[in-house]
């Protein structure tokens, strides 16, 4: 058996150049410190050496992993089919191995409010809402391959549905939740009809414009949406009319968000394995071949837009109930970009990957506050390394292989 390939001098030179490149990029931020009060400049050369050394080591490790992976893939191609499973025994873990892991994760989320502070519970609730948003966008982008950069518009529709219904008619959370989902689906169909013939960059530009149109309408139509002032005093979710304190209300909404997130995971998983789910994957791979096989691409696209927008609408209702205040500034393009990052980082079409990516992207910036001013720099570096090591996402979606009985 051939030994796995090792690093070459070219890989070492590449790692050293990467270190120098990061030293150059971070020089103004990490080396130069200006004190405007005392009018002094401090040169922190040690920081530059640390950045260069760590970047070079990480680049070298990434090259090593990529080289080993390429060598292993070549080895697997050369070996007989019956021996490949022995070489990779944990490639597809059995359900028996996953049950204890899921049990531990479920226990962690159940006891979370009793172990951590109300602040931590609030952060985790936000992360779970982004799990719902990521799974909803995963239907459109990951399953159907329709790049949507205006997904935040449906999020805003759900939030303003609850805010306006409560402001004008006094409707509660439970009455507004299905209405927000239905209106989100309606707006998804309204967006889907004009873009049926668009694909790629053109589709992204149109959806981006749609998101900005919704935000500008909410910001400028004061008689309808209260304009930039927003809508305040939105009621939190109720439980059979029981009066709850702020802390108990946060815990209740935490468990409520978990329940809706689990429902989202269940529905999206069933959709993926259904007939319409297989049509979405075929549409993502090649829409012309999809039409040639007799699949109604119009219905498939509209269904993807409607279902993805419905989950965004329900997440918007959850957001309005959590914050009790909404305004157009909460629904900018950056929200759409963050949700799209969740889908890409988790893996296009992967459910477990999107859940993990949402938790990472939402929780990591908060727990990196220990590094103070370097928090976002460290966060960005971690994302860059992640996409180098796993360019297809945390859990990339593999093609399914069907074996016919002999």
C-alpha cells in the first residue's frame, strides 16, 4: 500500500507567503495603536509576529489535510469496492451510534435555562430563530438552487404582520403565527411569478431588489407601518392567560422556539425525501433536463419560494414577540447575507449542517467577547479557515445511490 503523500517545499513556501500576507492585512489594526488624547503612537510588533506565525501554521495544516484527503481519495478509487468500507468504517455512522449523541444534545437544550443566565437564554433563543430562518432558506437555495438575496423581506412580512395585527386589532401571538406564515407564503408566490425565467446572477439581483423594496415601503409608508419609529409594546407569547414575569416569559419563549425549530426540522426533512423534494434537487442540478423528464418546473419553483417564505414569516412573528419592538432597521440586507452564510457554511441541502452553522454563527461572536477588540477579526479568521478546510460546508450533501436488486 502506498504511503500518504507528504508536504512539499511548494506547500511550505505557500504557508510562509500566507503568513506574510496576513501580517500585511492586519498591520494597521493590530500593530499601530493611536492614542488621540495623549497624541502618541504605540507600535506592537509582537502582535504582527503572532499573526504571521499562527497564519503560516494554519495554512500549513490546511495544506496537509487537503494533501492527505486527496491521497486517501486516490487510494479508495484504486481499491476494490468491498474493501473501501473497511478503510472508512465511520463514514456513515449507524443510527445506534447517533441516538446517544442526540440524547445528550436534547438534554443540554432542556436544562439550558436552569443552568445559564437569562442573557444566555436570550442569545440561544435568537440562535434558534436563525435555525428556522436557515432551514427555510435552505429549501430555496439548498434544495431548489434558487439564489435568494432578499429573504429578509419575508422575515419582515411576518414581523410586521404580528406588529400591525396587535397594534390595530389586539390579536395575540397564537392568532398571528399562522397568519404570518400564510402571508409569507403569499409574498413568496408573488416574488416567484416574475422570476420564473431567471436564474443565477439575474435571480439574485431581482430578489435583492425585492428585499430592499419591502424595507423602503416599511420605512416610508408612515400611515401603514409607523415608518422609522416602528411598532412598540408588542405582546409576548401567552400561555392560557397566565401572567408571567420577564424571566419566565424568556424561558417560555425559549422552549416555544425549540418546539417550532423541531417542527421545522421535521417538515423540511420530510419535504427533502418527498416527491417535490426530489424535483427540487433535480431542478438544482439541471432545470432543462428537469423539464425534459416531465417535471413541472413552474410548480416546483413556486412551491420552493412559498414554503421557504412561510417559515421566514413565522420566524418574523417569533422575532416581533421576542423583542416587543420592530422597525425597518432590523430587516436590512445584512440579515439576508447572514442567513445565506448559514446555508453555505452548513452545506447546501444539508439539514444538520444548517442547524450547526446557525448555532455557530450566532453564538460564536457572543462567546468571543473575551478577546475584546479582536472579536470580529477572530470570528472572520475562523470562518475563513472553516471554508478552506470544508469548502462544501460542514456536512456537504452527497448524491444518493440506489442499488437495484439482482
